[in-house]
């Protein structure tokens, strides 16, 4: 039954919708946590330590954090695979391009695929920069996330990569949230305007919230 659902377009769209909503919830929580950087190094570093001790003593040190990471990895892979397969299926269904291009699609809709690729590459860079420290500039300091974040956004390329990725997040959320609502049967003619308004608000909130961190470092408010 699960295989039959996965093989269908509706099943793949459902997987995309559910995995997308899981990632959206994580993004909201992650953005709120990031803004703690404005309360100073001690507060932000304590927050970073708390993430590793959530659930103790029932959960061992970092177990909850690793559980969250595993769920996110599964969500990202499921989202990417279903998106790719739906895209290939769509191409096979219409092997020749349309004579007249449709202009009704929004910019976010037309760039969903490229936005997904940008975000996938960003996730890899972000993990290597601030989780493992492999590509981190200025000397990665384990247990000192405040200084690591300041180091990253003290470089021009760190800011460019992050800002481009966060703009892609905003566009992806703007279209993806509304699309997920339609897939899961929440959307309707009467709710359409409200859902689009909520999608725009979420996209704006997330983009502004995430960009507040590099802007804070660049302006010297966070240093």
C-alpha cells in the first residue's frame, strides 16, 4: 500500500507537503533561536549548550539533537527525491516545450527548482561551516557558537552565501506553504486568499528573521 502511494503523483505530492511542513516548523524554531544572538554571547552560547542537553536525564547528552537531525535529513531527502521524480514525470508527460509560455505563474513558482538546488547546496555548506567547522573561517571553536557565527558573517562570502540562501528560503516558503495546503486538502476558494496571505507573512517573517543575524554582525550590533 505504501509503495502504491509512493508510485502515484498524489503520493509524492503528499510526501513533499508533509516533509515541507516539517522543515517549515524547524525553520521557525531555528529562526527564533538564532535571534538570541542579540542578547549577547553568554545567552547564545547557553542556548547552544541547551540544545545538546534537551531531554536529560531521560535522553542522553545530544540524543535529542541527533534525533532532530535524523528527522530533518529524512525530510530533506524525501522532499528532494519526490520533487525530482515529479519533475521528471512532468517532463516525460510533455516532451516538447509549450509554444506559448504561461505568464500566470509567479516568480517563486518558476524558481522553485533552482531554489531547491540552492538550498540543498547551502545546507551542506552551513553544516560544514557551523556544525563541523570544516570550512569555517577564523578558527572554529567548539561550544562557542556566538563567536563562530560572528566569524562567518565577518567575511563577505559568508554573507553573500547566507543572504542568497535566505532569499531562496523566502521564495520557497511563499509558494511551498500554499501548495502544501492544496495538496493536503486544506485549501479552498474561500480560504485561498487567507492561505496566500499567511504564506506571504511566513516567508517575509522567516527571511527578515534569518537576515537579521548577518545584518547585526555587519552593522556591529553583534560583535
